[in-house]
C-alpha cells in the first residue's frame, strides 16, 4: 500500500506553478552531490601523525597514612570485631589452657605427663611474639632520596605513585613528556608503545606489565601552518598506554629522565598535555 502511494506521488505530472515534482527531487539530489564533491575537493580529510606513549608507573610500596575519617572508621570496625566476632585461634587456646590448669588444681590430670610439661601455652606464645615485636624497627617513611631531592630514583615517595618521564628536544626546545614513538605500518598501537619504552629503559619483559591492549587516553596536537607544509600532517594524535613497574630497571645512558609524583608533574609538563594525562591517572588527593 505504501509503495503504491510513493509511486503515485512520484508520477504526478505537475505541482503548483507547473513545476514537475520528479524534476525537483532530481535537482535536489544533483545539488547535494555537487555540494559534497565541492567540499571534498576544497576540504580534504586531514592527515594525522599517529604516536603511542607509555605511562610507566611505580605503584606505592607502603600504605599511606590514614586520614582522620579513616582512623575513626577503623576504630569503629575494631570495636565491632571485638564485641561480635567469633573467638580467634589464640583465644580458643587460652580457654583450653584454663581448662588444663583447672584440671591440675583438681588433681584430675597427672602432673608428670610429658605432653603437659612440654606443651606451649597461649601465654608462652604471646610472650614470644611480644619479645620479637620489641626487636622490630620499622623502616622510615622518609628516605635519603626524599631528603636529597633525587628525582632519578624510585626509592622516594614510597606511599605515592611515581611516573617515568623523559626529556626530548623539539626544534631546539627541551620538552618533558612520556616516552613515545611514531606508529609504523604493520604495528599495533601497543607494540609502538612497547618500542618507545625500550628506547629509553633496559628491562626484562617480566619487569614491566602493560595494562591492556587499548589506549587509556589520547592527546591531540594541531601543527602551525608552516609545520603542516613541512611535515605533511595536520597534527599529531598521541595514544597513551599504562604500564606498571614490577621490579628495577636500567635507564639508557642517553636518556634524561625523572620519576615524578602527581604534584610534581605541573613543573615539567605543558598544561594541555598535563590535562590529557591526568584524565587517566589515579587521583591521590
């Protein structure tokens, strides 16, 4: 029924002012096609330079100090655990020792029993644990690298994330950024990111774990007109991949680098570049 109506409308000979409806449709389609061809010729699709960068992080080694509200919640949960939880193995051991002591007093158990004589009581175990605890000296939160301000070491800010950044020269300017490399045809973006990292650090495959095959973020740079004509690209798109440092690594001799905390990135990164990176970083504040 609908197809019949469409055909009937299309076959109308004339409309108001004597203009053919079929001619109007044909003229509209041809005009749209001409406009599309004109835009395609005058504004060709932009060509972008593709790069992959890797965000290598050293995750926190120790637990950060608890905030005030966290301390209050921990105290509440401790009280609930003390009043409502089942007895631990150590508490059950204490109850058993009390029964054994009561049996010895009542004379129901032989005092010459070798098992009873050599048996470690809950109090003996608790005294041994307290003695070992008194000998324990915790490591300081503030390391020598923190005091000296050594930003090339990962042995600093132990309760924070550290980010590996490198310095590169671009048109005579020194720019700090994440390790990056230009994409090569035949590579995946992740393979390009892994190649960029290997150009700056020497580490076994088991020392770094790349998180996923898809980028975590992207940063777009539009080149000035002079640069566009020189390189043949409208701009660059940098795709960020995240990775974690699992053990120590050796930096290449020709690489200028730092391990930076979240609050130190503002001193090195361009503001727009920093905003693109911060979108996929964990907020520690």
